[in-house]
C-alpha cells in the first residue's frame, strides 16, 4: 500500500534492482505505442483503447500478490480487458486483448462453457476483481469503425493484434532493460534512394551501351521503373525475362515509390532460402549493411511472454521479431504464414507491413494450393493498409481474375516494364525443343557429350542417379540434401569453371532455377509446369553471347515415376507446347496460367478451405483464428532437420551440445542443416547415424559423417517437388 492506504498496483518488477513498473504506467505506455502503430491504417483511437485495456486485469489483488511474492502462480489478467471491451461493443479489440499472450482464440459458440478457451467461453469466465482500475485511470468511449465483412474483419483483427503485442512487448522491454535495448533503424527512404542513385550512377546503369542489345533493354526497364515510382499506391507487375535486371529495377521503383507516397519500408519476398543470400548481399552493398534485414526460418526465434531475451541484444536479431528495419528480405513462407497466424511471435511484425512497398520476387511461385488465401491477403494490404505490391517475375501469373473474384474490384494491376511483348522478343536468348521420353541412361549419354550443360530434374533421387552415371571431370550435383553452405561453395566452383570455359556438367533439382546467376550454353529440363521450364531456360545463354538458335533448352519426360502434381502441370504445359511455337512468350505464359487455374478450380486454389472457414466458421466456431492458423501451412510439417558437423558446423554443434545457446548460434547452425522426411530421419536415428536433439523433436545431429558425401550431400532417400524449404 501507499501512504494513503491504497494499493500500489504493479505490472512488472526487475529482478536486478527491484525496480517496479506500475500497472498504470504500463497501460499508458502500451496504449501510446499501440496508437502510433495503428495510425499506419488510420485506427489511432481503437489502437489506444486496446492498449489501455489489455492488462487491466493486473489491477487485481491476486496479481499484485503474484508480483510481490515473485511466485509462479498463474493469474488470468487478460480476460478482464476482453470482457470490458465486449461490453463496449469493441469486438475486434476484445479478440486482441484476449490473445495478447497465448494467441488470438477462436470466437467459439454461445454454448461454450466458461472453461472453454474461446472468446465466447471466456466471456462467461469468473475472474479476479479489477475494479480498482477505474478509480485510478480514465477509459475514453469510442465508436467502432472497422471494415465490414467477415474476411475484412478477420484480417483487421490480426493487424490490430500486431499493434498491441508489439506495443506490449516494447513497453515491457524498455522497463525490464532500463531502456538499454537498442532497436530499429531510423534511416529514411529518402536516404536509401540517394544511396541507390549513387550506385546507379557509379555503375552507369542509365547510360545505354550499344555493344549489347540486352544492356539497352535493361537500361530502358530501369528508367521505366524509376519513372513509374511517381504513381499512386496500388498493385503493380514487373514482367521481365530472366537477365533483364529486375532486382535493381524493382528496388529502384520501390524506393522512388516510397518517397513519392510517404511509405516507410520495402519488403522483398522470395520463395527460396537458397536465393535470399545473394539478394541480401546486393542490397547491403548498395544501401548499407545496417539497413537490410534478412529474415527466414534460420533467424526465427521465440521470446518469453514479456518479449525479453537477456542472452543477446543484437539489433538485427531483435528486428526479426517486429521488422523494425527499412528493408526486409524474407521468404514467402515467413510472410504469408505470419499473415494467417494467431500467435503473437508471428503476428507482431504485421503492422510494419502496412504503409510499405512489398515486392514478390518470382511471383509465379506463390503455392497453388494456397493461391486464393494469399491473393486475398495481398488485396487486403493494398485496399486497407496503404501497401503497394509488385508481382515481379519472368512468367507473370494470371491473377487479375482472382483479385476480382475475391472482391478486390478496385485493384487494377499496372505493368512497370515498357512493352512486355517487345522486350521479351528482344531478350529472348533460347530455343525450346521437346525431345520426348528418355531413360536416365539416355539422358546421361546426351549430357556426357556436352562440354558445359545444366540438367534440372524433379527429384533428389534422380539428380543423384544421373550425376553418378556421369564420368570425367567437371561434374556437379546440387540438391537440398546438401546444406546451404556446401551448395554455396559448389556454386562458386561452377561459376569459375563456366567463366574459364572448363568442362562443367551440373545435375540439379529445381533449387537452381530461381535467381541463381549461372550461364550455360545448353539446358535440359524434366517435364514440369511451364513456369518451371521457363525458369530453367533462364540459366541458358543468360548474357545473350550465343545465337538463340544454338542455345537449346531440351524438355524431356522421365521414365521414372513423377509426382502427381507435376504430371498435372505438365499436361497443361503440353497443350501450350502444341499450340505455341514459342512457349516462353508472354501470351503463352498467360494462357498456361489461365488454363491451369481453370482446371484446378477454386477448391484446388484453396485446398484447406481457408477463406471458407473465415467466412462461415469452422466446426461450430465463429472466427476460427486457431483453426485457420493450424490449417495454413505452406510447407507441411513432415520434415525434420539434420545438422551436419562439418566446417563451421562442427563448432556450432559443439556449442549447442555444451549448452551455449544464443540466437546467433541457431542462425549460424541453420546454414548446416539438411531437411529430410520423417521416415528417413527416424530410420537414421534407429541406426544410430543421427542422434535426436534432447527436448527438440524436430531436429538431430549427424553422428556418422561417412553418410555425408562431398559430391552429393547426405546419403538418405527422399523425394521432393519444388523444395520450398524456408
């Protein structure tokens, strides 16, 4: 009690020095931050009231006893704020407060009992008395003003939830660390644009060279993107053939557009971890290493309920929690799963997507089984959260009709590239030919005759088999059975041999197709979707140094058993092969995606029924946030990670085994991990070749290093499709 005989209610207490943060100070601090974050989508008032009510339950004597005694007793302090907000008709804010620690709950059903964790259940729950809050604080009345419609409201709740949990964590962190934690980066878009302009001038990107036709078109594309940056916010596409310089051009558009429209950050979304490194490296060279955050599974970490991790205060590691950086480079999995998650650790970053430029590199790689939920989320960001989106690819998917079907009729896609048809015709550097069905022996024989050639197949097993049949020097194998650091080393060797015109035959899975800068005179591609075959062609005659008639991309059908999904995609591709002389033309690509989406139908474009769940509920519950989060998994969790104790991996694994745990360790360790299917993982555990990491059922350490081959990586069976390991 204080000197007047009143209780002094405490939200947090520092163990180091015994300092206390009052509940009033915490609620006000969180409310102010939440209001600031919600201003990105014009919801300042609702943001403030959500923050003000979130921990009102800490005004109970039960919670005060818990804090004073420093015990582990659990006291429900979030249901109080939820109930108060429901009384005021602020349902969206109530969801956020109810889940600000444990995750947004399902809405539930009116029949739910008070022990049910749903919103309806907790509405009936008996909780400690918190009325002291109303004698100490003022809670303003506000009118509810949120988007109409179930899908809009579902998305809105997660965005408001993001504002709350980030504000809560930051206010708590500031107190617990005595304001010692440094976060974020104050570099503005204007400063980054100036750095980019200096780079462009230094490299003379805007000065057309007449020596190579490709340079003329690259320059024109860059100029067009810079000029288009003056346009108002919306949906854009950048349809540029491989080698057309879309990485720099898209960044130029993004920064010019951000400055023009007052947007706060650039988010670059990439389908593969394997190509993030080179994009991050390029951006850091141009913009400075302190301005670019790389975030994928190797850098994704949990925090405790207060958002505190005293073991490491690295600004970049902290930035992975809430994306408080000017430029983010992340994966499709990280981006979309966060948008459909109900967990605080995943959702915390979402409010920083608002008021940003989001670029989807290789946009055709948005997974088809989740296409409609992904496009729905993109539409939400554009229409309600001041985001501009760029679909960047050589094979532009036909998404205009899907945006319209999802109710985003106001969104009109604008193309950034000048004259797509003409640009494609000018930059076309290869000739496709279909060579029919061939065996692995016949394929090997054809590859053996070439001095330099790339062969892309659909499975790790076939990649290993064909590679092992090759003889002579300069043969390489690439697959996700090699840890990423190993693949990086191999790619460096391959580039050197190609540049020095030495023998170089590469057999790879599809990981090599997206964004890997290699230039082969000839490519073989196993039958797959048209987009995959065109991506493979992007590794052939990349710089246009050879006549297109001699730069052959040979499409073949394997005699091996292929995944059903690839067979279906190739059936559509065969139709394009039969009707178009040039299957890489924009017209052929558009027809392919239109036919593919029509054949699959709405059910196949939302295989888990995500949008249906949001609209109509799930198994008797309204607003099924938990169910949707569990269903939305771009990568099904049927893989385990095996860490390889080779190179620096040996040091990281030793530290792990000795208990020297840090976020830096897990980030580094990720470069030495190989993802395998569960049956292979458990087989290797049973034979003693792998030991499972204690307390972590998802990973293990390779004990028998003889199973890891320098040429082919980890020796275990397993098939793969696109290999979207995040």
